[in-house]
């Protein structure tokens, strides 16, 4: 039986995790959905460039090089890089001649479920395996005549990969390129554009793993909890919680969360500034992803504080004493305890923001950014330092 070797080339962290989880399933899936008359052998090779390059051609070139080095028949890259073609968002690309493809995970949205990514890889590999002879003939015919312009290239509108058929708000436009200057033969574009932009932002936020940020901030949580616990010793917070209505509590929550996000962003230089090489669209997207990552992380942090304070006041504050000190007409209820814990969490969050500002900058970036964004941040800083150094040399 003929053996077909397929290489999966993920970027570090999230793409690598997804690829390794699916590795054992790929041979059976490829046999079932593509060709059961061959033996499928699947390897994984983690490649940092797949998560750092900002150009599709660079990713395709890397895939071609790795495929030849490893003697694979086909290679598919998984990147957490957001990819655009003009104003459109790209989900995947395929190059039939070189038998390689790439998949952009952020285009899948906030929860890039493994079965959807798996189905996409199956679809792309099926295109490479079964469509190679057709596209080869088309390319040869194109090269004999004049190149096709952007408007002349063949476009096929359809409702996506297999996993997209049941999704009401997502569809894919499949575009075939038949031009000599393109390294991509087939491109899958998310439509409509507005929906695609939201999906790619949520996908980038997911790649940054916001749920892992503040569990690593043990000192921040300790400072916040100590501040709130100290404040709860005095009846002032008890009286305020009883006097505050729901809109005021919501307003305090919004102010405290906003303060935390802004302070951490400014204190640790997480806002990407304009540089010579940075593109406005990507810079804006990365900054928005940073804010959304921190916002989700701070909300997790806030909920944890509310739960901790609620447990503490429920155990240590008797209902009769609470009612007496807070001026309640009746014995304190669970609603009163929730309001007190809620207020204490808002106060503690402001103190926690100050504690977060004392953390090491490198630690904050490591736990806030995914691999892709950390590489980009380092490159931007290196470019800025080189520019400053050159300016100083010229002045001297």
C-alpha cells in the first residue's frame, strides 16, 4: 500500500496544542474522507516562523522548505496570525503546485473548536490531494497566455467547509488564482467582512489565553484581597453597600475594571505605538486584542474577588450585626451580603491595579500575549531601539 506523508507545521502555543490533540486522529480521518487506498503518515513540526511572519508568502515558503527537508508529500501550516487580502479576512490558502497550505486560526472566532479546524485541514488536504492535477493544467494554460487581472480571476461563492454549513452567521468565499505572480492557488475568505472582523478579533483574543493572565498574578490577588478584607473590618463599607442602588454598584464596577485595564496597559507599555514598519490596520487590531484580552482577564479576576469576599462575609459577619451596623430595617439577607462583597471587590480592584503596576514588565507581557504578539512586540521594540541609536549617531 502506498504511503502518503503529511506534515502539520503549527506555531508555538495554541496552534501546537490543537495540532497535537488532533495528531492521532488525522490518519483515520484522512483515510475515511480522502482516500482509504493509501496509508497516511502524519508528523508535526513546530516552527516559530509560522507564528511570527506577517506575510502569507513567507509562511508558504517556510512550508515548502520544511516539506522538502522532511520529504513530506504535503504540508499544512497552522498559524495564529491574522491574515488579510485587501479588506478581506483570509481563513486558509493552498498552493497546489508545491502541495502546501496554511490555516489562520483567528479567522475561526473566539472558540476555534478542534473539530472545525480538523475539518478545515481535511478539506485543504483533499483539495491538495485530488485537485493538484486540475490546477496544474490550469496554470500551464494560463502561463501560455496573458495573466489574469484581479477582476478576471475565477471566484466561486459557496457556503464554506463542511463544518461551516450549519453556521448561520458564517460563510466562505473560495477564490481561485490563476496568475504567475501568486504563490496561492486557492484562497478561502470569510464573508461578510464585518462579521469576519469580529471573528478575527475574538480569535486573536482567544490566542492570547486571557484566562491564564491573573492566575499568574498571585501578588496582585493577595494585595487586592488584603485591601478588601481590611476595609470590611470597618462598618463604613457595610453602610455604603446598604445605601447603594444597583446602578451605582454597576458604575463602580465599570470604573474599577476600566482603571485596572488602563493602568496595566500604561504601566507595562502594552500599547503598540506607530513605527516605520508597522501597518496601521494590524497595529489597531493588535491593540484592540490587547485591550480585550486584559478586559476578559480582569473580569475573571473581579469575579474571583466577589466570590472570595462573599464567602468571607457570609462566614464571619452575623446577619443581626450586619443589619444593626448598616442600618437595615430587617435582618440581613443574601442580597445584602452579595452587595457588600460586590462593593469590596470594586474597592479591592483599584488597589490590585496598583499592585499589577509593580509586576515585572516581561512577566506581564509573557502572560498577557500569545507567542505571535510577543514576537511582534520584541520586533517593534528592536526597530525602535535601532532607530533611536541611528538618530543619536547622526546627531553626534
